[in-house]
């Protein structure tokens, strides 16, 4: 199965980075089509990915015909469904519930942070005074991250782990109850 993904510049477009990261992290081959945001070329590229307005957008061929999936969360769920061997969500149901919840919260929330702190991985902004809503968003991010670390015991680069050997709990069957 061959995937193509249309994205913007990963330095400036966090949505693009997120859509692409899933393929990279889980070693799923994908043809990356990069287009500059807000350029005429961008619209032309998107025409080949269903004609929507936003990136990331993914295209692949299924036995029933071509499939287009847009929106990072929809792409994540599609890849999870098509690659169960990759165990993209944590295997522990409680960790998985937590992971889904914070993913959805990240996807739909943090408006103040997004508006006031656009992503630019080439630049460090000095002298920025965050507003109260931005500070509240940052406090919430810190709470989520520390909860993930303290409940699921990870110290590596990922907030949650997905291999059984790293799960900080004893599966019910092994406890004999
Ligand atoms: N909720 C969408 C958001 C996608 C999004 O906002 N993409 C931006 C990339 S930074 C975009 O395509 N902007 C182009 C535009 O607004 O015309 C997702 O998860 O994929």
C-alpha cells in the first residue's frame, strides 16, 4: 500500500509536522508532497488530494478505490485501523483512554496559545509577554505532560509508551484474579 501526504513546510506548520510524524515514527512508507502555504502551488497540490483547503491530506488506494483522508486526527485513526501491528495507541486501556483524551484536547483546544505563539522552528522570540489565556494554556500543557509522566512512568521522548513491557501495571490475568 502506497501513501502520499500533502503537507506545508514542517518548520512552520505544526499540523503538517504532526501528520507526517506518524508515518516517520511508525516507519510507514509515504511519498511526501510539500507545498508552500498560501501559494498558488498549494491549491494545485490540494486538488490532487481531494480539493480541500488544508494540509495535511493523505491519499492512498484501497481495493474499493482511491481514498482521501484529511485532518490529522482522521489520518491518525485511519493509520491505526490499517496498521494494527504498529500499536500506535498505548495497549494499556487506561493509558489509551488518557492518550485519546489529551490528543483530542490538543486537537481542539489551546486557542490562545496557537493564536499568540505561531510555530517557527528557525526562530527564538525574545521579549514576548504572554497573556493570561496563554499562561492558562501553558499551565494546562504542563499539567497534562506531568500527569502523563507520573502515571505512565515515561522518561523518554514520548509522553506515553505502547509496549507491554514498559507498562507500569500488572495485567489482570497475571495477578490471578
Ligand atoms: N484540524 C486540521 C487543521 C489543519 C490546518 O489548519 N492546516 C493549516 C496548516 S498550518 C493549513 O492548511 N492552512 C492553510 C490555509 O489556512 O489556507 C488538522 O488537524 O489537520
